[in-house]
């Protein structure tokens, strides 16, 4: 593949991926998990507590599944649009 073609493909993929990144402020389903040690974790949708394990499951901003211990969570707040 020619260098110019490779560069053009990379530029197009970058532009398309930038368009796909959601704007957190306009996303009505975003939540902020505040931990007891002061961290803030932003996520899509309301985190769900799995009582059998003691962990909250949530979806990160880059669309990955994640968990956080219930004992580490201070508050969970819905973000305004």
C-alpha cells in the first residue's frame, strides 16, 4: 500500500471515530460514581449492584464493562443533560 493511501485511511478512521464519541454532557443516561477516596468514575447507564458479589457493574465511556466494589462507593449521581 502506498504511504499516501495509508495516511488517507488513518485520517478517515480518526475522523469517523471522533464522530462516534458521545458527548457526556448531552447524554441523558450518564452517571457519576464517587468513591470514598475522592475519585469520580463516569459511566453510561445506571450502575447495577450485584448483591451476591458486592460489586457494581457499569459501562465505561469507551463502552467497556467494569466493576467497582460496593464498599468503595460513596455516592452514585445521575448527570444532568
